[in-house]
C-alpha cells in the first residue's frame, strides 16, 4: 500500500498532461462538426483542470457513499 500511494501523484500528473493532449487532438478532429474553433495545448490544459476540479469531488462522493452502504 505504501508504494501505491507514493506513485499516485506522479501518475496523476502524467495522466493530466496526457488527458489535455487527447482533448486537444479530439477538439481538432471534430471542430467543424461541433462548431468550435480548434484550440491549443494551453487552453486544453485549462479545460482539463477545470473538468478535473468539477468531476473529482463528484467521483469521491460517489465512491464514499458506495463504500459506506451496509
């Protein structure tokens, strides 16, 4: 358990940058169909952290409620 928590932060960081890159690539592929302007990596980083800040507490709340049910 000790090593798992030790590597959790670097893994989350790597996944954050990868997620931002995937979002940028996906937005570039579908921008004409969706009606948005393609955006760069910096904007993708901002959108990704915003999504993480909204979604992470929801996931934690759901995980906590599922774990405490009898």
